[in-house]
C-alpha cells in the first residue's frame, strides 16, 4: 500500500523560509561552495539540482525529520531564492530519486569538512558553566544512532548483540567532545558499531589543547589513551575504575594524593614509563542513586589552583554531554530511527548534517543567553527548535550571498 507523503503541518510559512536562511547564515554559501570545490563535486552546470542547494537540503532534512524529501527541497529552494536568485532553481528537479542521486554525488566528505570547520567551542567569557579558572570545560563521551535496516547499512555498521537475536536496526557508533556550558558537540568521529569508543576517541582527543579542561568517564581510561590526552597540553579529569591499583605516594592538603600510573604491572615493578597523576576520592552524601564512592585522576597537580572539592563538583558537569546526545537523538531526529538514509555514505552525510544543525541551534541559544545574562545550559532546547521552526525573527535571518 502506498504511504501518504508527510507534508509541513500547515504548509510552508515565512518562518520556515527564514529557518533555511538561518542555517545558511551559520554555514555560509561561500564556505559551502569552497568545500564542494575542494572535493571536486561543485555543480558544473546550473540545470537540475545545484550541489550547494543539496547541502542545505541535507541540513533542512535533519530539522524537518518527518517531512517528505520533495517537500523539504521545495522549502529550501524558496528559502534560498534571496541568496541564489532564480539561477537554476526554477528548473531544479524535485523527485526523490533525483535528490538521492545528487546526495550520492556530493558524498559525506563536504558535510564532514563543513562540520569540522564551522563548529567549535563558542561560549563567551564569563558565561556560567563554560569556564573553570580560565579553562573551557569539555567532556568526551560516546553514543549510537539507529538507521534503516537496509543490507548496505547492516554490512557497513553492523548490529549490536541481543539476547533474542539480532537488533532491529543497524547502529552507527560515535564519540564526541562537547563544550559543557553550551552543550555544543564540537568534535566528533563516527564508525561501525563494533568499533570501540576509546578507539574513536583518539581522533576526537587530538582536538584538545591547553585552553581546555577535558573530562571523561571511566570507560575511556587506559594508560595509552591518558598518555595521548596528556600530550595535547589539556588539563584532564577522568574517572577511574575502582579495580585499578593506585598507591598513595604523597598526601596533599586538600585530601587528594599523588600516585603513578604504568602501562602494566611489570612496568610498575621496574618503575618504567610511569606518569605522575593526582587522585581525588570522594562520596556523594544525600544524592539519590549515587554510587558508594568515586575516584578521579587529573594531571592538574596543584591543589591550591584546583582544589579537590571543586574538581569533584566540576566532574559531574560531564553529564551535560548526555543531554546533548538526547537533544540530537530525541528532539532533533524525532523518529523511530534517528537517521533516515539507506546507504552508508548517505548515513555519514546525514550524521554530520545532524551535528551541524544541532550546533546551529546551540549557537542561537548561546547568543540569546548572552543577551539576557543567562547560562546557555539553562535554556530549553525543545523551545529553541520550536522557535527555529516557526518564530525566528526576520532581522538578520537571511545571510548575505558572500
């Protein structure tokens, strides 16, 4: 039985066209064209569907996750007319097959590069939750996204194990680094479900630098990963498993202590390749569902500059990245499966479009918070999506063509 194609709830409104303009402002047309040229996939002729329009289509497809491709494309074309004029747009083919072919020609590379170039930490100085003693508070974590159960997707990404057989949907695994105070997912790497989070995290951690305090859960700790992370110059704050042996080598005035980590027990015995760390142990009293105890390690060795009690409280801001994942998967995707693409190269393309759109909304929220002296993390993401869909002010929404 043929399905009825989803439409915009009450037809496209001016605000929907302004939404496309806002996405174009966050991802300028000049940058889109430059990136397409870098991958040699710029449109050679203006008939059909120009590839720069296709990029904005993929972004809008994420924001209008339950609307048919053809309807989203019509919205994008009208929203971009003030930027691109009628050159080629009037003749743009809007069939679903033509859209899929254009997406395949563009591929995932341009969207990934646009994400890497356009998205980064952006919380302003003084905003609550963004900074600790001059360092940006960042968090690394991983999650997964479902996609349509198509053979190419299953072959590339695989299924998670299940006690009742295979899972219903293939899953993409990804790791990201978030700016905790703005919830922006600044750096991300994706791979098949079977690839470990720690392996994906190596490329993500490479973006860390001395301006950051990077937090991570116990699943990311290993001697090798800590060594790699330490080499970036970032201050680190990782939770540790209770099974790792860390002798108290020197007690510090704030209750923390110094110890040494080694790549193996044999190295510990011979005192080879040790890395000095500071250990913080604490409990959470009166907190529902709190674990019996917590143990953190840091390379911030000075208890005066970074007291143990402050670092312990700071570590729990790491949970902001879980909120970012929920925003990405539940409130943006808003579908039974988070990604709607049926082939692996388009899955990856859509994944980076999802991150770009999430970052655009988070920029909007940060700017709004800064104007009213609020913390960006205190604003409602769901409300921001609603504003972007229906109520974005016209002033400044449509970007210049340059």
